[in-house]
């Protein structure tokens, strides 16, 4: 029997279902975000003008990155600022940076974004060019592969900078006059249009050179275009080689040729050499495999 002096309260039941659903949704969203963009471990070693980086698990790395330089100063693991991230291949922000979302695609087997952004206080400088190689067993090599190296300033549009795609399983190589972000994409665009875009990129860079340096490079690019138009691919390749030879000869003389982490340099020669290297790759691909 209840004590007559004890006050009785009605029983209150709390419906916890909405709260549980909210917590579950929040957890799933957090997991999704973690899955869609996850930084991977990167271990960097430097010997001379070459830096190598193991990306991913120490026992079973996803990829090995090699950055080599013509002439680097203050090259250390810390001065490179390498970061590797697994990204969502359907991320609309990332897709908006690709040249053609229908024809340039990330492979789900390697959704890897590599960022090389040397800190301004790290002291890294290099002359002329560096070379980028990403070696991975996540992709399968085939003759005439459509895998390509794409490069972009951080947050900027990606463009094809491939110098070579080699077996082993895939070794994706590029040359650069500066950094920042790199992807390996499957590129299904017509090769002739890629060649035209690379010539246009080189012309835009030539337009920033001293006026006395522009005519010779412009004339060589005219030869490349006319030779490609007439299917004289060997003639086009010879003209591209002359672009490279002239850029190399004028480096440090008529052309600036130093990249600095402080971003107060202008690596004119390096950009021309890198542009010529990727143009040569595409002209040779057009010759050997057609569109």
C-alpha cells in the first residue's frame, strides 16, 4: 500500500528512436567523409637530386613516387611537402577540375591525389625541370594505354602533362617546371585535340617570354601544327625536339630557369621543356595509335 503522504507522478516515457536515427545518420556521414577523402601515410627518402616516397602501407604500399631534378638545392623530405589522399571519384568539386568529365576519368582502383606543395620556408629551389614518376600495381599496363598524368595548381584545372606511360605494372611519368597536384586518369579524348591543346598551352607560355625570345619558339610551334595537320608526324616531332633544344640552350641566358618555394621566380625554360616533353608524347601517340 502506498504511503498517503508520498506524491505520485505519472510515468514518463522518452521516445529515443529519433535521437538514435540522428546519431546513426551522423555516424554514417562522418564515416563517408572519412572514406571519400583520406590521407595516406607517406615516407620520403632523399639521395642527391632524387626523392622517393612510399605511399600507403609500409608492407604493401599503394604506390611509389619518385621526384628527380636536374639541379636542386635544399632538397629534403620536409622541404618537398608531399601529401597523398584517397579521393571520391564522384566528388563534384574534383570532377569540375577535369577537362572533360565524360572522357577523363579517375580509375576506382587508384583514386589517388598527390600534392607536392613545398613550404615557402623550406628553401627548396631547382633549375630547369624535375621529373615525376608514379609506380603502382593497382593499375594494369597495356600497349597504347590511355592512362595519363594530369597536373594542376591547387584548386585549379587539371591538364595532361604525360611524358611516358611505361609497364611495371604502370609507371606514369611527367616532367614539370613547378608543382602542385597530380592525378592518373584514363583519357579518352581524341589525341589530335589533345595535341592542339598542348600547342596552345605552349603558345600561351611563349607569349610571356621576353619579346626577343618569342619569334623562334612561335615559328617552331607553327611547324609542329602544320606538320601534324599534314600527318607528317616525324616532322612534327623534330620541331618539338628543336623547341626543347632551344629552351635548354637559352636557360639561364635569355630565359629564366629557376623555381623557388618562395614563388618569387619564373621558370620559363623549365615550363617550355616540360611542355615540349608532353607534346612530344602526344604527337608520338597520334603517330603510333591514331585518334
